């Protein structure tokens, strides 16, 4: 019932975006990235070499830092635009808070 209500309010749509590409990017589909502690991940199983799987021991991030738009306040009751990511007051709210001290 909640999903139907969100759809009726225009806040929820299809789970899979329609903007996906028709074909998957094949650049890294046969690569396993070493993202854990210790060297044991590279040992792998016998299927890794037979299937043409490459184990990348020192992977580098692809692209820069991610960005995302601010959330829709209608969706998240916990989003407070007068606070920064650490929960500290900012802007006019900070000035009022400091004035009370």
C-alpha cells in the first residue's frame, strides 16, 4: 500500500531507470578487484585463469568523488536543510543559536 501511495504522489517510479544503456560496459566484467586485507584473495580458485578472469591487486578508483543532489524533503523527514552533514547548525540557524549563548 505504501508503494502505491508513493506512486500516486509522484515520488516513486520504476525500480530500474529507463536511461540504462542497451549494452553493458564490457571493460571490467572479467576483473576482480582486490579490496580486502591480506594477499589470499589473489590465490583464487582454478576457474579464475580458465575463465579469463583478471585479479587486479592494486585497483585505482574510476572517476572523481561522487555527487548527488539534495534529497526531496517530501521523501525524508530526517533531512534538515538548516544542518550540515555532521548535524551542526548552519547559516541563519547557527546565528540564532550563537545569539542565545
